[in-house]
């Protein structure tokens, strides 16, 4: 369910205050546990450490993220591949095939 238009987006004022004290492009990571906070244009260019339940994941804020929540960019679950031994062999074969095609494309580009 979305938030009321009358109330506006939820933005953590303390987080904005911390970012206001930094210079844009500064590599300092500002840690936050507030995954529900919406991303605003004032946050662009800063790196925010969003907690995923275990560690703070550094997230560099860019223009395309405006309007989204901080938690969307810090996954809480780690995907473990399915299949076991057979899937590993297939993935390895696909990687070798891709590497060969890259080498062929590079050789063709050098000939031209």
C-alpha cells in the first residue's frame, strides 16, 4: 500500500542532515538502518550504507534511483544457485564457450 499524497514521501530528516554536512562526491559512507526512506534529489552523488540485516551495503545514489526506497538496493537474501554438480558443469561450459567467442571477435576486429 502506498503512502498518502497528502503526507508526501517518507524521508529520514536525520539522514538528510548528515548528508547536508558532507560535500557532494565525498566517498564517506553514511550508515543507516532506515530501509524505508525514499531517495530524494538531495541524496544524489552520496554513498549510503544501507543495513541488510547483517552488514551495511554501500549504495551510490544516482538519478535513476529517485523515488525508490533505500532498501531496494540492499538485498536481504543471498541467492544460492540450484542444480548442484550438473549445473556447475553447464555453467563452466558456457563460460568457456563465451570466452572463445570473445577471442574470435577480438581477432576479427584486429584483422579489419
